[in-house]
C-alpha cells in the first residue's frame, strides 16, 4: 500500500499510545450470597474517555491507508455522543475540521465537550427524524459539498474490525496471561461494532464461546427490529438495527432494565470507586444474567465503555426507584483486581 501522507500516518500510529490497551478489571461480587467474578475492560482510559476512540482512530487510519480521506477534508458523522467526542478529538489531532450531527436530546455534557474540541454541532429534532434523520443529514451534506469524509460508523466494517484487532485481541491476551479462557462476552449494542468485532476475534480462539448482544428492556429494538420506546442507557439502542449487526451470528439477546443499570453503575462508583457510565452498569448486569445461565464460575467478559462524567446531569446522579425484578438488589460488590494493560506472553 502506498503511504501518501506519511506524516499523518505516523501521527495516527503514535495516537495508538493513548487509545486501546485498556486495563482489564476482575470484579468480585456476591449474587444471592454466591461469590463470583466478572471481567470488564475499563475503556475510560482512552484519550477521550470512551471505547469509541478505538473505532474513530482505526477508521481514520484505514481511510488514510486506502486513500478515502485526504488532508483538508471535513469529517462529518452522525452520533449519539461518544463517537462525536472521539472524532472531534482525534480528527483535530490530525488536523481535520469535524462536524457532528446529533439528536437534540443528548446530555449537555456531551454537546459541550464536542464544542470544546472545536467541532461544529448540527442538532436534529425528533420531528426532523432524530437519529435516522441525523444519518440522512450527513449523506445530504456529502452530496452537496466537496471534500467531506463520512466515517459511517453504523455500516463501516472498519468499526467492527477495530474491536477485532484491538479490544478482542487485548481481552484474549489479558485473560490468557492469567490462565483464563473466556466462556462468554456481552456488550450493549450501539453500532454493534464492539459485540461483532470482539465476538469475531474470540470465536476464532474459542469456537464455542457465547457472544451476546444486549439491549434495554424498555426499548427492545434488536428483538423487534424497530424503535419501541424510550430508555436511559445513552450510547446503546439507537432506534434501528445497524447493518453491522448480524444477529444470526450471535447468541441470544440479553435485556437489562435502564433503572437497574443506573443503580448498578451507582454501586460500582460508590462501593468500588469505579465511576462508570450507565451502559457499563447494563453490561455488568448482562454478564450476571449470563452467569445465571452458565453457572457462577463461568468466565464472562464485558466492557465498561465510558465514565460517569458525561452523565452528571442525568438520572445517574439521582435516587433511582428500586423495582421488584431488579438484579442489582441481590448483588453485593466486593472488590476488584487489575490485570496488566499489555501482555508480553501472548502471541496472537
Ligand atoms: N456504551 C456507550 C456509552 C457508547 O457510547 C456506545 C457507542 N455508541 C456503546 C456502549 C456501544 O458500542 P458499539 O457502538 O460498539 O455497539
């Protein structure tokens, strides 16, 4: 492959020093008194504090390597937040103007962070089509204006590939170094890049591994195929099934209630000092549900996709009413260990 812009390609390679290789946490907890462990990749250590930095950096790297983007192009993406923050920061770091098209009901913190990174935001109302409307708007911009690069995170195979090449490989290596073989992986689905990419890598290593997508009970888009209702787990279940998601290549869909996810995220912060976002609470509960199926000793892995910082104005900071079917009521968080970020022993 010809490297047309070696300086930028070198800069991108350097940026991987602050994206990926996140710590793996082994969290000990009790469920109805039974002691168990769940493994979680702590993604708040990436440059902008979320798992989406991996995808943004990888997509831009691939775009430069294959000649789909050139210096001076404007990056235009539709996003519910973390992707916008990731492209704004990484786009600026390699010298691009960034335009983010997003539904106008996303948290104020997300909007302010994107603006602070010098990106322009185009808000889209529910009447203008909300999430789907945002994606359509990016295509219209690219049709009308020259020198636009559309990452198209919901359809771009490089999104899933980013997680296959980095997140999935890291999970395998960090666990292998401890002598642990994963039995299952679960992740809330936004674009589906995480669950599809990690799933593909881990299936290559452990053919029988269970790979579960997760969605909010209140808005079961994956199960029904369309938008059903509102929910509070920002970053997942965005009104439609992204084309990246191949449900027939995955195990059953796990559902978690948004209130339960909020309570569990609050518990991770207040009991263990792990200040994570709402989708991380949901992912932990998804892993608990899988252990309920496979047995308490099953090695179940998930991601903590971001920190609580972008949710300070949301229900995450309020007292959440407990409902009878919640799993969090029967969970006692005990402590956690931290595995090496990089693994020398593993040859993949
Ligand atoms: N959690 C949060 C907080 C996110 O922002 C996202 C990405 N939208 C996800 C989970 C889901 O990740 P993916 O897009 O890879 O499915």
